[in-house]
C-alpha cells in the first residue's frame, strides 16, 4: 500500500450503481414463472393443435428453402404434426412421414413434464437420437430424389 493512501477511499469515491433493483412486486411473479417451465411442452403442443385447426396462424418459414429453393429435412413437419394432433393422420403422413411420430412424442413429453414438474422428465440417449436423425436424413434424401429426378410430388403443400 502506498503511504498516505486510504484503502477505503476508492469505495467511497465510487459512484452509486445506476442499475435499478428489480421491482419488489415482480420478484414473486418471476419466481413463480421460473417454476413453470414444465408447462412449455404442453403450450407448444397446444399451439400446434390450434394451428392444425387454423392453418393461417403464424409460423416460421424454412430458411434453407427460402435461400436455396430446396426443402430441408424438416420442411412440412410442423404442418404434419399439427394435422396429426387434430386427428388428420392421412393428411399428416402426406405432408411428412415423421409428423404422427413427432405428435405422439410431443403428447408424451407434455404429459410427463406436467406429471413430474420438470421440463426434461427423461434422459435423452445418444443412440436413439442418432438413429432418428439418420432416418430423417435418409427420408429427406429419398424425397429429394423422388421430387427432382422422377418429378413425383414428394413435397406436397
């Protein structure tokens, strides 16, 4: 320490923080909201079911298809899942074969998340995830081959 320097001088000269503390009435609300993450899967599933009944609700366009004109592996999967959730399985499979599978997975995830009060009520294992990703990739490549080589409408709207 340098002679003549007060070690607490820097603390006294420091400006007060300009950050405003979180409003006291919001703290309980945020604490309660933080504990409600387990409802997210049910909210997503509910939105997709409503989207199945009202297809004009907003969604996300495919960036790959917008940039290149080539549909991505999950193109039409949202529509297919929405159709499966409202019971239109034939239309769902026409749009994307993984639609009914994803709809069933979302329903199971929603129920388990609510029952166990956890956002991730189960562990994801690598082998099934890799197998599902490979199946999705092979399905996409088959659809591309059918669409662009034989002219068969594999990507129906």
